[in-house]
């Protein structure tokens, strides 16, 4: 881990984390962290050394020009940013990174080491998954909590899923073992409209962040961008009769039963051509976390 002299003393800090990759359908969860960094003017206080966790042929470093001459290399990593939102007596630590290629347990240990140094006792994890939900309705959010009271308080829909998981699931488990309170919120992104960005999904996650922090989050242009996104998906459904019929079916099912969770195989079998047209599934599907 990159060493930083004198990590700041924070006021009752809460951490909010998201990771690019499998856990981040339509980039919705990392977009939420990036939004918070911007509206709260967050400053970086720590970063993990990426050498131990990333395959640089998969997550390549980028090179940029600085001052018109000097070349600067930006390495893929996980960064810790601190924000001090107005109207609250606490600080918020924003953790944004890339799902590691290797050494996940060591990765979680280092993330928790930084959290311990900053005296963080609650971690909120954000994720986004592909699901068969209508784009016309509020996008469902499911999740889990390390204690039942928190699950009830935030009305989290539990999962009975058994199978592969991502770094969000692994870090949630590591938090529990380290006796750090953990909450996970997963927004359900329509699988037939999964090209990033998905501002409606990002907005849904930010509303949950508001609940946890008991603090209004400036939404900037997200509501307008969400409406524009809906209009684009609506236009696509109007031009494709089969897709339009599918959305109407989802609306009826949502009205009858709320969140519909099916496996990725079932989605792919039923509407394979839509996923193929959009480049295939890039992340987990409903129930797969």
C-alpha cells in the first residue's frame, strides 16, 4: 500500500465504495461515487499500490500529457477520497477502484486497513446488476446488511443466490469478519438497455446514499439526464415491436410481483438477440451476487 504521512482525523466517517468491472453494470455504481466526488469536492488521502492486484494487460495504465510536454502515467488502482458535505457533522470517505485481477483477500485486508486507520466503522458498498425490469418504472434496489436491524431499516430485499460473486460480495464478507458494519445496495439495470451510462440507475443508488447518511445529495443534472435516457430507450422500444412487447410484459409483471429475479441463462435464452446486438452481458444478472 502506498504510504501517506499523517492520514487525516475524520469526524464519524462513513465509507461508500464501488468498483469497476463485473459489479458495475452500465457503470452505474462507480458513476455514483464519481458524482459524489465532484459535488462534494473530495480530496484524495490514500491509494493502494496496484502492483499486487492488477494485471496491467487487462487494466492498462494510461499516459497523458501534462503542461503540454511532460508525460504522466496514471496507474489503475483503488483510491480513497475524503469529502466534508455541508450540513453534517461527519466526513464521508469515497472509495473508487477497479475489481482486482488477483489476491482478493489481501486486497480486502488493505482496504480495511485504511478504513481502520481512518476510524471508519461503517462501509456502504454499491453495485449494479443486469435484470429483467421495465425501464419505465423506478429501478429496484436489492442488497444485504451485516445486521438484521439495518436490513429492516432500509427495506433490503434479501437474496438466496448461490454461485460466483464479485469483489463487492467478498469485501462485504471481509467487513463482517472484521466486525465493521457493512451495507450493500445493488441497483437493477434493464439488461436490454445496458450500454453506459445509465443515469437512472445512478440516481437510484444516490437516493439510497441519502437515506444512509441522512443528508441530501446534490443531484446536479442527473434527473434531466435520467429523463433523456428514458426517452432514448422508449424510442428504441417503439422502433422494435418485439422489444416493445417485452417491456410491456415486464411492466405487467412488475405491477403484479415487484422485483422479478431470473437467471442470466433464462434472460439470454429468451432474448438472446437483444443481448447480442448490444455486445452481450458485461456483468452479473439478477440474483448473481
